[in-house]
C-alpha cells in the first residue's frame, strides 16, 4: 500500500498565491494521499494576505521576509535562509513551486540543496530574453533546470522544455491553474467589497480595467504607458478607467502625477481577488503588463491590450485574445484606440476560445501526483486545448 506523502507548497507573491490556491485545495481533498503544507515567504505581504482570505487558506509557515524597498538580492537571501531551516525541520517528500518569482527560484534551489524532489507548476514559459521579463525569465529557467516534475500549462510550454533537453517523461501538460482560480471565483455570487467599485455605472461607461507593475517597465516605459492611457480616457468620454495600483513605491510615484485627478480614472489600492475577477468580467477591455491576466481574460470574454515588448504566452497571440502593444506611447495608444473603435475586432477577441485551460488543471496535478506516488493505477489524461 502506498504511504501518505508530505507535499510542501511554497509561494510568496499574489500571483503565485492565486495560482497555487486551487492546487492546495485539490491536494487537500485527498488527505489519505497527501499531508499538504503551505509555506509563505511573504514576498508580497499585504497582497498575499488578500489571496489567503479569498480562498480560505492559511500558511502553516510564514517566513515574513518582506521589507520596504527590498531588492532582488534581499528577497533571495532571506528566502533561502528561511527555507533552509524549514526544510531541515519538515523534510517533505516533494516541494511544489510555481511560475517565475524570486520565491520560485529560492524554493527550488533550497529544495535542491536538501536533495528534495521539486515539482514546478507553470513550467516551460519562455520569452528567450533573459531581461524581459526581468527577473522572471531567469527565475523560471532556474526552476526548470532543478525540477523533477514539470507541470507545463500548455503543449507549447512542453515543447520549450523538450527543446531544452528536459526528459519528456517528467513533463505533464495540465492547463493553467490560474484559469481554475478565476472560474471558481466567477461562479460565486459576489458584491464588490470596495465601495468605489459599487458606484460604477457599467451601463453608462465602457470600463477599462488596468494593472501595471512590471520591473522592466519602471521609468520611461511606464510613463509612456500612463500618458497614452490618460489621453485615451480624454478622447473617449464614455470610458472609465479602473487602475488597481501596485504597492511598489516606484509605480505609485509615476501613477498619481500622470493619472490622478481625472474624474473618469479610479486609482485604487490592489483589489481583493474576487473583486478583481468580477470587475474584469464586467469590463469592456483590459490594459495590463501582467503575465497571468492574459490567461484569465479569455475565460471572462474580455479583450486585452498587453503593454509589454514580449510575451511568454504566444498562445494568446495565436488565439487572438490579446493585442501586444509594446510600451511606447504610440503603441499603447494605438492598440487601445483599435479596441475602442473597432467593434468587430472587439467581438472577435471576446469570443475567442481560451487556449490556456478548462478549469481542471489543479485536479490533473493532484491526480498525476497520486499516480506518481502509487495511489492511482493510471496517469490522468493531459490537457488538450483542441478538445
């Protein structure tokens, strides 16, 4: 008979928390198979706490590494140090990390130092430009080199790993767990918790939901983005922009001088995840530099302007669910203008099929681990976006 295994899920940022929460919930539906521990590095303190609340989770261990204006080196050093002591004490059978944050790289490296197997959720995303996104491209490559199990979200991500000579037998295509999270929240009855959102007249306004926080966009690229977006709001009197401003002071110091003070621009603190999903679902379009929101908006029927120079999710471009604008004033303004004036383009993008997932990725991960550890006789079927 198979022996119950200890699985440690390590994450520290809001995006990781959102995408790992349904995995943790699914693992905990099998208490005879897994003892599931949640470890938070606290890389994003306030924003991660929102995620725990939204999904009814708590951290079994919290390293609380966050400090004001922390550097990448600060995060890595404190995370490695805290995880070293924790892995010595807990000795899990498997460490799960997600995606491409500094916590991801530190979690994988710490487990490697302890010779503990690593499963990498959302493995195989690549831009092949080590500084874009920065530092995420190197973080996920590092985790990919270390990982013993590669949970690739799409067939394209699997191909990337195989091209890097990863053993195909260690790769399993799951779909995107972020889609699981978004669909779960969307199915729940919801009233906005943030008063400003309750006051929006969605019938009167075309609402544009926005996020912008990427490290490589700080400075002139972000200034260009903000100027273009303000001018779009000025040009289209029925547009209302809602921007959940990242807590990074470098972002806030740019956002308020350019976007503040306009009657149809709402600058809000980061929104609770259920508020963000239900806001996006009721919006006309999204304008972001986010990675994960590219995966959510197709399931919500919301066209998306991606304000980045590259994307590690080319499936979104091929499926026609995003416009890649770059970060120049002209590129951002032009892409936003197209969606605000071309009704046929908007309808086509809103109706496109989501290439990233079907809401079953977390179940596939739990069942795959159940098979690997001997609790199930057969491996589950992988995600197929053509199905």
